[in-house]
């Protein structure tokens, strides 16, 4: 009911499902700030962006309520965001599940609307990159009131759910706050005694104000800087002859005229999070130029953790857009003599200003505060005679560095040292190509790196990676993002792929891959997706990119142009196979989807998927190396050929509510044609399915259930019973068609080909038993019951009764007045009954039984178990039990046992831990052991030293399948925006200096 009520409200509530270990990053062109109870309130305008992991929310303006958690409490910080703008200018992308190659996947979620209300939770901090906020406005902007109204829970509770038309929002009408002008105040430093003198100079008609014995100068209303605090022992101020404005002689208004300052002695300059220490300083505010001697600055840098420390003999501001530093050093260390730093003889920084473009309209953007054209700033730095020092020793020199200060990586992006028995001794270095090539005006939000790698047993390798995420490509409005990644080498070694494949001669000497993905959001709700993937040989990915090979989507080549039309969409797509050693379908197709269309005054609901195109299956080529050739046979559905492919699948539902019971009778039908079946003949198929689905929710709650032992504060039991019966018939058998729409990735198909020999002990010409055929498993799982099924070929005669029960036991946890509802126990159970067991389930009436159990004993301890059972002979029976203990910032521990019986038998014990032994040391370890035939599977152990400036990791691992022992060394600065080494118990180690000097 809540979900339907939210759907009726135009803005909607969304809780991004990102990992709380990701920080929340916030950006905007302008900001106003004040406190509201425990919340920091920010009203943001101008390209507002909120990013957490893969979730990105963008809008012209918004209101944020920030609740920052205290360090080391284990509590998450919270951001409540209300965003709004003109029609379709609010865009929220909920990401792709962390899959960098899923740009063509179907699991992305993007919301486009006029308004949006959402919550973000994080245990890794809130990164706020906005101009210095203005003071608390006397009259709150109108958008703040609308945000408060949007947060009102009364908007969701009592109205019956119905679809209503969202009226057009009026343009924001926030009331402007009158500017206070520039103002200078003088107060004693540290509450001590001080002297202040002010007199007019008759020769220049200026006022000269001097102070000694420790003074603090507070300046408000400066352009770009906002409010500034300056502490110094002595000062001189030249200003317009406006006189002093209060009886104590400690304040002056400077709306017009000159303003120059000379300071000396223990100068401390503060502006927001930026702090500058200096010996002497002169600054002309009107001309925006000045010079600082013996300067040291602590300043935040966008996209980096903590504060960076900059020292220079001379810091000079030439004008509003140009800055220079002489004999400058940069580090994140707070030690008197840092362990590392970058030293430059001369640094020149230019503020490159350009006309901002509205991402929605593509037209020049306007500053909403003053109506003037909006300006984008890019701080580009050029440094000469550059040295990198480690432990006071220069280890690297480069004559000139050109970089964007939002990403100051100083040539090196990553350095890794490894050693193992597969690749030998390895030195892997990633470089910043923008800096190497001296490219200053690089595209915004892009990274371009060069990989130069040495592997002693394989050879030298080169690679490049280019990533981008921007707006308005070639002037076309809309966001776009993507990447290009290429890496290759002349391979002088042999592949080691485990067990019976430890010595395999590569099919080619020159090996590598090139992969590119691009996605662009176009006007009128169009979306363009393109990908390109070419690989040198069948084993390259498995050897060099094993994680991608095992977990990510196939590296295909093709494009798709799609338009979303409310609850419908249409698309045109084309694919071509470039890698002959994989079985893939190439061709072109046109698809149309309609989902949840109401008919006959909401009595019926209609779903539809229609497609027409040309499908050409190209089967995998035969291996040339004898090891792979000895266990290679095409799968039954891999048949060379192709032709016209067309189908239309429709479903009509008749929802009926019988009190709490919801019953949905339905009819599903399909007419399909293939120009080439498994015998390369034409084939037509008619498929029909009729059934009924039902669900019954029930719940009870008892607030009197209390237990300190089980951490219970009241208990609610929520149950949903689910059932479905259907009867289906097809005019053709499933095994008459090739799988033009594959149901497995290339890696799984390669494994299935070897299963014939390794698992079942069969020979050439035999086939995997039908009960282990992937097609029939997908059929029994009722893949064909989905109108949007990913594989049109999966359909056949079938009768099933599907049963399920979803259970939640919930309680309240938290401090008094701050309780939250949590799942205490979760238990889901599903099973399928087969009335025609001999035909549909290999003689067994019960099958496909599975369960999922979670018991959250407390916020730190969880017991887990899941299982799957097929009852027929040698059917898969698998059970996993385990426990997860997590203590934020202290460590975590997982222990689990997985027992598998069926075609294979195994009992695998897996354990892993990450533990912070002390403030300076972190230990991580893991092990996997099979108590059946396989025996030991592998171990890893590593120690990380938490230094003041670096995280240093030394680790080792053993892979029993490959008989490979490896040692690796990692070095990582602590100011990087995200750390691979510095995460304990799911929480990022604070950046250097966050808690003072370490």
C-alpha cells in the first residue's frame, strides 16, 4: 500500500541500495547553510550532484539534511535529499550492481522526473564540495518549504492508492536575501591584550588601520571567498576612508573602495576547511592579487580524503585567474619532515573559466542567484623541475607536470609488485597519460591511463584505459559515460588454468584484448548503448582477467537504440561476432515491450513482447592446442546457421481481490517463427499457457516480547503465502531449436563442454544427461512464463504447481527515541510440484526445493544458511551454513561450510577474516578446504602497515588448483578517495591527520 501511494505522488521516495561503505559525495555551484536541530541543512543550486558508489542523483537545485555520525560509533551518517527542477531535469541513476561492463545489461534503473526525495546512508563519510555557504538567511528559500512538505509522512499514509496526473510544478520562487556587503571586524587574538589604531591619510584619501600584539581579522562578503578569518601578530589595512562604524572602533563597512592588507608574524588564514600558515602576507582585495612568504597551507581537494599540506617559500596571486608558487612542496603527511612529498621549483596555476552549459537544455546556463551567465572553473597547474621524495630521498624526476588539480596523481596512478609461479616476477605501473602528454585542457570527468607491465615469465605488456562520465556529447543534451580498455603482450610462456590444464601452449604469441562500452541518454527518452570486444584467443581472459571471465558479461560487439514510452519501449539492435572461438549469435533485431498496461477500466492487465530480426548463430571454432582439443565437443544446441526470427508473446491478467487474498488468473500465448532450426529447416511454433497465481499476506505483532539475550524489543511476524498453477503446451519440442538467445555466458559454456568428460566420464559423441542439461533446468524454472524472457527458444509442454512462503520476524533496535525496525529472522522456502512427473521432472513429483535463512542475532552477528534440492537420482543437493561476525573498524570474521551432492560431491569449509591488531597493523586471511576428493583449495594471508602517510601491504597466497604460490606488495597513499587496503570491518580507515597528528 505504501509503494502504491508513493507511486501516486509524483516525486516518489527512493532509498538507494548502495553499500554503506561507499562515501556520499555532494557537489553544487552555490550553497546556503544553517542548522536545524541535529541536521545541517544545505540549499544547493547549480548542477547539484549526489554520488554514492554507482548511484548518482542530479538536479538543478535541491535541499539536503545532513546527519553526521560521530567517529568510531559504528552509526551510519545520513543524507536526506529533496531534488527538483523543470520537467524531466531530475535524473537518478541507481547503478548497475557494481558491474563496470554492464552498460548493455537490463538491470540498470534510472528515474527521470521533476522532483525526488531519497535517503543515503554511509559509514565512510560525507564529502561536501560546494562553495563556502552563505550565512543563515533571514527568510528561508521556497524550495526548503517544499522539501519539508515532501518529507511530511502524512502525505503517504491514509489515501487509497490510485494513479493521478502529476501537475506541472511551478518554477522555484525562493525569496532573495539582501546582501550584507563587505565588512571587517577586529578582535583580540586568543582573548589577549592588543592595540588598534585607525587614521585617515589626507594624501590618498584612504584610511590606514594598524594593529599589534595579536589580532584576529574577520572579513565577510568577499566574492569567491565568502567569510575569512585571519590571525596575525601585526597588520596594516588600507581601505576607503569610511570611518569606523561602532563606538569601540572595531568594525568598518567596505562596500566600495580599495582594501589592501599587510600582515606579519604567525599568520593563520582560515576559509572553510582551508588553513594557511605564513610569516608575511600582502593582499589587494580589489585587484585580487597578493603575495605570501614562508607559507604552509592545509586544504581539502575534491575527490580526495583528508587535507593536503602545501609549503612554499613564496605564494603569489598574480590576478583573479593566475597563481604561482616557488620552491613548493606537497604532501598529506603532518610530520615535520614527511615520509614523502612532491617538490617543484615553480608551480603555475590558471583558473580556466568557461560558459556553463545547462545539461537539460544544452543552452548556456544562468546563475539563479543573480541572473548572470554561469561560469565553470577548472584549476589547471603546470609544475617545473619536479621530484618525488620518499624518506627524504628523491626517487623520481620529471621536468614538467601538467594536471587538473581535481585529480593530482603526479604521473603514477598505481604501482604493484608481485611474484608467482604463473607470471614470474611482476612490476605493474599505471601512469596518468594526460600528465605524460602535457594535456592540460583534458575533457572533464575523464581519466586516461597507460599501463607498462613487466612479467618475467611472460614478457613486457602495454595497455591503456580511458573512462569518461559527462554531459552533452557533441552538443547533444544528455548524460553519457563509458570506457575503453586495451592491454596486450608478446607472450613467451604457457598458460596455467588449473588441475588438468596446467601447461597449455597459447594459440597465438601476440595476445591481448580491447574492450569498450558506451551509454548515452538522448532527448525524448532515447538511450544509445554500444559495446566493442575483441580478444586474441580463447584462453586469454581466463588466464589474465580471471575475475572478468568468471563473473562479468560476455565481451560482445554491437549497439542498441532504445526509446522509453511510459510503460512501453521499443529498440533496434545489431550484433556481430568478432571472436571465432566463442559461440555467439550475430544479426539485427527490432523489439517492442509493453508492461502492465491497464485495459477495460483497470479490470485487465496486458503484457507484450514482440520481436523480428535476423539471427545467425556462429559456433565456436575447434581448439588448436591438444589439451583443450582432448575435451572439446559442441553442446547440443550449438548449430551453425541462421535466418529470420520473429515472435510475439502476450499475457492477459485478471486480478481479483478476495479480501486479503489476491488471485490472478492469466492467459499467456506466443506465435513464433525461425528460419533455421537445429536441422537447418524452417520451424513455426505456437505456445499457450494458462494458470492462476495467488498470494495471501498475514502478520501479527506483540510489543510485549522482550529479551536482552536475543536483543528483542517487540516482535512482529510477517508471512506471505504464494502459489501458482499453470498448464502449458507447445507445438514444437524444445530440443528442435538452437539457443539463438544464450542462457549461459561464454565462460559457463566452456565449462559445460568439459563437464561431459570430467564430471560424467563420457566420450566424444555422447551428450550430457537430460536432467543436467541447462535448457531443461531453465524450462523447469518456468523461464517461459515471463513475457520478457531472455530466451525465446525456452518453451515446451509443462505442468507445475509452484508454492512459496516468505517470512520475516522483525523487531526494533536502537537508542530510545531512535529505534529502527530490523529483520531479526528471515526464512524463505520455495518448492515445485510436478503433476506429470515422468515428463516434466524425471519421475519425481517434488523438485526445485530451495530455502534462504538469515538470523541477525545482533547488529554484529548473523547466522546464514541456504539450500537447494532436486529429488531425482543424482539431482543437485546443496546446503550452506555459516556465521558472519562484524565489528566496524575492528574487523570481521566469516566461517561457512557448503556441502554438495549430485553429479559432483564436495564439502568445502571456507573462512576469511580481517582484523585490526593495533592502531598500526591490519591482518587479513582466508582459507578453503574440501573434505572430499579435491582436498586443499587455497589460502591467503596478508599484513597491512598503517603508516602516517602510506598503507603498506605484504601478502602471500596459494592456489592449489594451479599449484601456484604468490607473493605481492602494495603501497597506497592514505589521501586517495577510495582505498583497497585500508578497510576494516566494512569501514574505511580515517585519512591521515583526520584525528590529529598520529
